[in-house]
């Protein structure tokens, strides 16, 4: 397989329109002097035919060679071609190079970025002046003949304008798609950062709040737990940045899955939340890495919310494996006494001291999780269980392993 250096390929891609236009201009210039076509071309005024001379050659070249720059300088190209065409018609020459006029008109409509109406107006005025000049020179053509030729030029202009409109619409479509892709990427990064950071930071805040009311030896244990939680948060952030950074090879083997749930539960217990794990059935072989990560995030977000709003209440994580997928539920028990969370998220110990201020949330976690679960064809619900507790439940269908 032959490979082309990227820089060379980009240069060829950029210059290829110019090369094609140069080839078109050269071909038209050569064809204009081929014996069978040298005397065949547009004769707008039907003036007496003149044999080719140096001025005829100059007029033919003026109508063909400028087309090499028809994309870069379309208005200037049109001006030179019109000048050559006017000389040809007023002198009575007839060459195939007159085809360049329609090409130049099309190019001005398709590639002129500014003053397109001004260009069309000047070209129309020039054509009117040429028509008058031909009439003064003795042309027998009627007004209708000039109108028909003008309509041909107008058709070339409209075709160029149509192509320009199509190109502009395609650019807008690509821009909208790029903006949507960037928005999706920002949302994905925000969800990942929320999932990684929120749980660990919440655990650290809960532990720090509790440490204020603990004896010194217990406070040291709490500070040690905070340190370990912070180290785990940094580790998870490094793994996440490794996945999000396209310049580095993604370490997808480091992304958490169902096998990391016991460690997550232990960390939540260390933050002071009593959590138990119940598993039923066998994990589907084809659950897939993406679905495992989503299942992990569901449990992580539910435990984070339990730490925020139901600190100290017994929490049960239930995983039910079926051939068709996995059912996840995280249930928090209702408040049963003074040593529990109050309705706004704070926690009161048995002595009546508040162990911390309410931990607010952005509301982004469950919304992002629902979108992520639905992306895999699953469903997620969250709300009171009717007995004073709160339950987050999700179903993820099995899929191809990734």
C-alpha cells in the first residue's frame, strides 16, 4: 500500500481546484485555435467575418486563460473575459474561446463572496453598452436577439448562484453538526466528571463534618479515611483524563465495572454509611463494558445521594442478573430516630449536635444517568418507595461485549 505524506496530500488537495481551472483555461485556449473550431464561435452582432490576426489571438486568450483564476478572483476574471468577448464581437472575429464568457459568469455567481449584485449590475451595463455598440457598427440583429443571449447569460448566473446556495447550506449543516458534537462531548465530559468527583467529594465532606464531633483518636481515623478517599478521587480523575484525552491511548481497562462495586461499597461504609450488597443470578456474559460502567455509575450516584440526603440510614444495593440484562436497585431505609438525617440533608447525633450542614446537589446526576441508561435501551426511575425511604431502580439490557 502506497502512503502519501499528510502535508503533501493537504497541499495537493488545496491546489487541485487551481490545477483543474488551469487545465480548463489551457484546454479552451488551445481548442480556440484548432482549425475546425477556429472560425466557429459566438457571433452576437453578426458583423462581417474577419480572418484571425494578432488582435483575434489576444481576444481569444483574454477569454480563456483568465479562467485559471476563476475561483480565486472571479470578478476580475469576468472583467477580462468580458473585455476579450467585446473585442471579438466588435471586430467580427469568431472563435470557440467565446464559451469562456458563460463559464466566467457562472464562476462569478458561484465564487464571488462580496458585491455579487454589484458585479451582476456592472456586467448587465457592459452588455447593454456592447449591444448598442454592435448596433452602431451595423449589426442587423433585433432587440429580441440580444434579449435571448442575455437570458442565456442569466441562466449561467442563476446556475452559479444555485451551486453557491447548495454549498452554503452544506457548510451550515456541517457547522451545526460540529456544534452539536461539541455540545454532546461537553455534556459527556460533565457527566463523567460529576460521576467521578461527586461521590468522593461527598464522602470527604461527610467524614469531615463527622470528625468535628469525634474524640481525637476517632478523628484521626476519620482524617485517614478522608486522605484515602482523596487519593482514590485523584486516581479516578487520572484514569478519566486518560480516557478523554485523544492524544493518549485510552486506558479503558481501568474503567470501573461490576467487579469494582464491592470496593465502592467499602468506601461508602468508611464514610459512615451502612451499606449492604445483595446479588442474585449470574452476570450476563454479553453485558458489555459500556453497560457495566453505566451500572457502576448508577450505584455510585445512588450511594452519593444517600450520603448527601440520608446519612446514617441503612442502604441496600440489589443486583439481579438475568439472561436479558441486569436489574439494579439502591434503597435507603426511612428515618427511624434522632440519629439520622434530617429532611434537608444534615445529620444529628444522639446528643443533638449537627454533624454537618446539608450537602447540596446540582440535580445533574440522575438526569445524566437516565440519559446514559436510555442510550443502552434501558430505563431508570428514582423516588420515594412509599414507606419513608428512597429507591433508585434501573434496568440495563444485555448487549455485545466491548
